[in-house]
C-alpha cells in the first residue's frame, strides 16, 4: 500500500511525509480511528515511506512492500488458538493469512480477520507471548541498516500483562525503532502507554470520498452515493454493502424478528417462548458476532430516536427488508426509554465480553426490551 492507494486523508498524508522529511519521527505513535477509515493502510504506507526513502535500492524495497515481506517491517495483531495453532498463538503463526488479508481487505475489520483465520467464535487478543516476540524482534539490528518498524493492529486488544511488558520498550526503545499502535478505541489502551505515544486521530471518511472509491470499483455514481451515505464514513462497510455481503444485513433480519416478537410478547406466552428460542439461536454464534450485533442495535436505536425528533439529516441508516420501516418504529424510541435501552444493550456487551452465559444474557435482554418498548412517551 502506498499513500496514493488510500482514500482521502490528505492532511494526514502531508503531516506524515513532511515530518518524516524533516527527521521528526516519533519512536512511538498511536493511530486512532473508527473502522473503515484507513488507519492500517496509512500505517503501512507510512512504514513504506520511512524504509524505502532511505535505502539505496528503492525498487527492491517497494517490491518487498508489495508482498508485505520487508524484513524490517513487523506486525502484531489479535490472535487465538485454532485448528492449526493449538497453544501459545502469536502473530507469526498467522503471517501468511495476514498478508493475504491485507492484500484482499486492507480496510477490513477485526471480525473479517477472525473469519479469515477461523476463530470467529472466539475473542482474540494480543497476549504476553506476543509481547515477548515484539521485544525480541525490536532488540535485533535492522536487516537493511535503517529503521525497524512494528505495527500493532487493534492495540486495544492487548491484555494488561502484555501492555506492562511493552511499557519499558516504549519508554526506552532501541535506536531507529518505530512502534505504531493502531486502535479504534483509544480509551481501552493503558493510560501509561497512551501518554508515551504521539497520537494521530483519523476521522470518518467523507461520503464523496467513499463514493469515488466505489465508482472506481465499478459502481454507478447514484448507487455509490446511496451506499456512501449508509456507510457513515466506513469504507469497509461500503464495500460489503456494494456486494451485499455486509453482516449488517444479517443483523437487520435478527433485529426485525427480535423487535416484532418483543412487541407481541406483552401478555402473550407464545411470543415469550419465541423470544427465548431467538435468544438461544443468537447464543450459538461467536462472541464477536454477538457484540457486533448489540452494537448494531445501539445504532438502530439512536437512529430511530433521531427520526422521532425530526433530525432526518443526521439519519444515515437504511433498512433493506420489505415490511419494516424505521420511521414507523421510531415513535417507540423516545426520551422516557432511550437511556434504559442503551444501558441494557451496553450492559449486555459488557457481559458478553466477559464470557457470560450468552443464552441468559440475551433472554434477560429480550424480556427487558419487551417492557421498555411498551413504555409510553411523556
């Protein structure tokens, strides 16, 4: 990936190249941005710029980067045990799949990565074994005599022992070492690590930029603009919507079935039984899928609230299933129940993350949702 391959973000490209040209290269940086904004491709393009601008054989350097095989470029990312890696998983065990993933889905999200390596039913992490590998790699001399660069993707998935192990490395790095952490949620990263990094914030991509990217991939302009609005700054989601492969389309079906049953469930034992069966089906999916679904529900509720209060220009979500109109659902989300609904959804996410019993979590949430949706506005 080169800077020219990355959608938009011209101000960040200029900042990174000009600071590198001036020799102002922080040894520890934190790239923070929402899913689909291009933080990971930007980090790879920046690493290419640092390593290939200072070498005597730029052609060979760029060729290595085209295959993501430069010996002084290292990666760390969330992993878990799988059918092929039984214990002590680290990023090196999945390096060939990682390179393929970056070539095919440079804007891909964490769930896309988990599906690539077959751990979508688990919660990956960057653990202490990974931290030891990072320390070992960065303690060695660079292969080509220039910088050594370590990219840590989804750094918020680093557990506390790993973060504490890397703290000293970030404080006192070897010479010509650049450590770039890439994260979506800055608050989940250990404060002592954040305070030692230069932070660069990435915005959501503008609709026009996403539309241009989709047109370049074969979409017509009208379709591209509609998808770009629905994607809400997330190019990865836009690509999925273009080929009708977005997980949001599955989540939409779940949500519609869930809310329709919840409306029927008041005083209806049969509908309560349907809710329990629904909860059992969702509980069979992986925890990452469950969390993404709950986050999708949060988005729908917030969009419904905006519609209810006539803030239509702020509404980007579109329902694709016939027979369900978000405008007709919106009056049931109002000032008297939005905060309890959000609180219950966030609580469910919290308990799923901590390996709670998913069947109990979703059954409890479903019953509470039934009550909350029947609360009358003031």
